[in-house]
C-alpha cells in the first residue's frame, strides 16, 4: 500500500465507530461504573461512552503492562477485522478525508455551520452544512453535532468522489 492508502486505512480503522464496535464485541458496557440515571438512560450502549471507555482501556493496559500487551489487545480487538471495517461505509471518517482533500488542493479547512438545532435537550437533532472553498458541499443530520458533521462530510466526499472501498488494495499480499 502507498502512504495515502495507509493514511486513509488508519483513519477508517481507528474511527470512533470502529472502536464502539470493538467495545460492544467485548461487552465493555457491562463493566462500566455509571450513575443510576446514566445507566437507566442507556449509557452502557451510548457510543460516546463506549468509545471513551475503550480508549481508556487501551491506555490502562499500556500503563499496566507496556506496549506489548497494549499492541496485542489492539491487534486482537480492533485490527482483527480490518478488512471488514474498510468495506463498511459507517466506519469511514469522512471529516478527515474531506480535510485531506482540502489541504491537498490548497483550500481553506472545511467549515461546519450549524443550520438548525431542534428538539428537547435529551433528544436534540442537529443539521449541519459543510462549506469547502467558499461553497456549500452538503448537509448532514444527526443526534449530535459530531454525527451531523460526519454526515455532511460524507455528502461532500460523495460530491467530490473521494472514497470507495476500491481505494484500498485488500488482496492478502498487502497486509
């Protein structure tokens, strides 16, 4: 693989979505200490909590045992299915891809504008627009600003033709 492919591959594999998937595969949510309210509100399955907890677990393994056990844990629980991850659109970090594209073309960094915010505090809906090189390239909707930005970046990436799984050489000789 060339360097550009490796950068894209890294951003896909270590995305929040893939870390949440890894946390769910090991039932990490069952081991978290949460307040009663957070537990009742579904905190054990909340993506932001699982992502942070998984990253913290990797850090704890590293602090307790060093690089080798942390590497083994990551290889076993994150990198074990990297081929499946890069094939799933939900794992692609479109914000990174769009930023890389903007930088490669000497454009300003993407701007994410909040277009609309609605709903009660416990169930917000955000609509975000992405501006690239002074032009609106897409909109995204999500239950967090981050999710809405990711969807807006996905729309921009599609408009720009930035990524498909064909971008990765997935043949066995390229592990």
